[in-house]
C-alpha cells in the first residue's frame, strides 16, 4: 500500500484510513484485534476514532492494540457529542474540550493525538473558544494538529480566518461524508481543502453498505447499518439509491471487482482526497475494502460511474461554467 502526504503536515499516511467505530460494538475485542492485525499487515498506519464510539470502548480497545507500536501509528479522536452528564460532557466550551481530550488520551493509553477533530459544528459556542482550546492543546503537546468533521465549508473558512487572525493553530484535516450517493462535498468542501492544503479523509465511502449491493432493491432484513440504525435509513434509504446501487454493482461485476472496493476506489480518485476511511466488522468485510488500492480508474470509467448520480450544482449555480 502506498503512503501519501497528510496535507501539508509533513506526515506520511497509508492511502487508506481504518475507522474503528465497530470496535466494542459490532466487533468484540478478539474480532477487533484480528481486524487491526490485518490492517497492519496491509501497511495501514492511520486509524480514526472518536470518544463517543461505543461510549468510549472503541478508544479503549484501539489503545490496547496501538500501545506496543504507538510511534508507528497516526491516531485520531474527536470531541462534541455527549459523553456523560454535566457541563463538561459535550460541546466546545473550553472546559468540555479539556476534559474530553484527557478522557480520550486515558482510554487510548497515549499522551498525544496526531489529529483531534471537532466532530460537528456547535451552534452554542463561539468558534474562537474551541480554536483557543485546541491551540493550547497543541502547545501542551497533547494534540499535533486540530481537525474538523461535519462542518459546512463556510464554517471551516470562518474558522481558518479566525485562526489566522488570532495566530492560532488551524485545521489541517477535514473529514466529510462523501460517496457516490452523497456528493455535496464536491461543491465547496473539497475545493476549499485543496485551496488550503488540508488533508481530506472521507467517511462512509460505501454509503452505509448500500453501494455493496447487499440490500438488493431495499431488503432491510439484511444485516447491516440500514437494519440496525434509523439514522442510516434516513441518510440512504431513498428507493432511488438502491436502483443506483444495482447499476453500480453491474459495473463492478464487469471489472471483476467487489462493489465495496470499487466504491472506495471511486472516492479515492478525487484529487482532493487523501485517504478514504474504511470500516469492517470482520476480516471478510475488511478484505473486500483492502482490494480498492488495486483498482486504477481511468477517466472514462470514473466518468461512467459518476454519471450514475447527478453531479451537485456549482456553488454559484452557473452551470454553464462547468463546461
């Protein structure tokens, strides 16, 4: 597996990032250990986590696995969503960020995080408060770089401007939702990241499993995200998505690829993308995703796949300028 630059940080990371949301939830400790070991065998050195995943168990399990080789691993976590009651349990107050990062470091068994993500925009706290807290964590050596997930482009741009104005550490990586069914990131997020030299590690490249074709025409009895999570049904449950997935699977079959691998390869093909985040409950799922790095999409095939879904309009809506 190739290594690629993590934006302008100078760090080299694997061209795939493994997301550990399943650790401690769908995958027990033994299964998580097997998946982690296979990732390392495949030369993945980039692991994404969050304090809220499995109520902290994902961090605890990942920390045990990473411990013996911490210096070889690029490790992330996130803050925002509730982690207990009380005023420090969620959001971006200084008290909450400082409290939550200590919890993540303790569970992960490390004294620093390579990337620390603001997990979602907080409407109730001035962004300056969060940025000052993140800057202090950089100065203290508890995080290497601030990062951001699930913000709109204007929110990121405002934060970047604020960091520059105040002389604070700025976001160096963005983690958006991005796949063939969810292409909004193409409008402003990905161009912003390219313009600012930010790394991009998209999550959900397989659209909650829909693009694997396993749900057929919308068989929600099949084990997967859409069976267990109403959030994923809301996100990906439109009937048209399953028709698109069928056509996408046909293209994968023509090339002799697993649809999951092709879905990841399509995301990775975008020039702004650093490393798609893959996930897996077990080794079988992981193997199909790992083969994505062997798929080389030429422009004709990339365009053919892209034409399965509407390209989102330009930010200016001046569609004539696309051509």
